[in-house]
C-alpha cells in the first residue's frame, strides 16, 4: 500500500512517515502538494493536515478521485472536521489520535 502524507509540519509528518514505514507501506511526504505530484505517486491513501497553511486542503480533497483520505486537525476544530467530511474525507482524526492510533486507523482502510 502507498501512503501520501501532506503536511508542512516537519515534526508531525516525520512521525507519521515513521509509523507508516514501520508497517512497510511505501510512503512519501509532501509539504507543498499539487494534483500532478499526487497523481504521479498514485497513493492508495492520502493523509492530510486539515489545518495546512500552505495547501488548499479542500481543493486537493475534492480532486482526489476516489483515493481514500484521512484528515487530521486539532480536537477543537469541529467546524473544520465537519467541512472535511462534507468534502469527502473518509476519516477524521485529532492530531494526537492519528499518532497514537495510527496502526488501528490504517487497518480500517486495509481490509
């Protein structure tokens, strides 16, 4: 399985990449994403920081063409999480839960 992580936060993206690679997934991190780069990698799952300041998250999400998407944000960003669901994000996690429950979240998509 190929995982694409879109996040300009180096600490978070490094942690998620490490967790993904421990599961032997092909993993790539993009700080600045565009649809061409995403389609070249052809991920099975995109994990995206919904609070990104450098990426148009909702433009990316609406143009992923059936790629499973996991979004994460701060626990108090309820409106942002709701908007992400409306745009088609398959699973919403808090920043802490994406890290602490990474294996379980990915198992949900890998069966």
